[in-house]
């Protein structure tokens, strides 16, 4: 299987973040959220 650099970087970032239990829990809770609970990408502040 061949991955793009962008996909690879996304996977490694996810693995890095999932090492932190608090971040892991937030990710897992976010995955359970319904689409109606989410905000549009263009409204996300960085």
C-alpha cells in the first residue's frame, strides 16, 4: 500500500495525540458525536 505524505503525516499525528489519555478520550467522544452537534469547518478557529 502506498500513502501520500499528507495521509502519512495525518496518521502519525493521530498516533502521537492518542498517547495522551485526555486527548484520546476527547477524540473518542468526538467520534460518537452526531453531525448535528458539529460546526462547519470554516467556523473552526485555530
